[in-house]
């Protein structure tokens, strides 16, 4: 594979000193194409649809590695035991989770770059990303709640 066809995230993987194995690139590609939240089972199925030779253990190792590099992050919705993996585009990911219907509403802008810079200075840490989760009622559920009392 030529370097020009690498996604920025695959380049990060390589720049961090990791081999771009077929399993790693396929897992990354599946998560990138999936966009939003995917469980490990969904990722496994999609990876196998692309290349059935990639085993379950390789998929889980690749997910662990991508998580360590802050390229993806597991999130837990509805206190389920199975996490769904989300991409951290440009190192961050934000959403609101409705506590009633578990709908996930994604949003782009967080305005947290100042806070991140403050934290780095104050805590002497080097941040590579963040995952921001808000909880509350979505518009549909809050409308339902209102009408239930009327
Ligand atoms: Zn999300
Ligand atoms: Zn809702
Ligand atoms: Zn952010």
C-alpha cells in the first residue's frame, strides 16, 4: 500500500511506531466507515465481511491498540456491558445521551481547547483527546413527559 492512500489515523498509527498490519488497517477502516457507535461484535462482523482470515483475537488487539492511541474510545450506553467504539475525530468526540430512550445525539463543537490547555499546564499532562458525554432527556422524551402530566 502506498503512503498517499493512508488515512490520517493510519498515519498516526505508523508514526507511533506500529506496523500497519492488514488486521489493524481493516479494523480502522471499518470504524472509520461506520462513523458512529459500533459494538465490538458489529466491528468483528464487518471486518470478517472484508477479510474472513482476520481472527477475533486480532480484531480485539487492534481495538485495544487504537484505544491506547486515542484514535477510538469505548463508550458505555445504558450501562450495557458491551461498549460501543467511537472515533475521536481530531482527538475528540462529543454527544448527548438521552437517559430515557438511549438516543445518542452527536455534536462537533465543544469549545474545550482552552480547558485542555489549562489542564496540560496545571496537571503537567499531555492530552491526546477527550470524550464528552452529556446526559438528559431528548426533545421527543421531554415532550412525552410534559404531555403525561397534562
Ligand atoms: Zn457519540
Ligand atoms: Zn429520548
Ligand atoms: Zn472537543
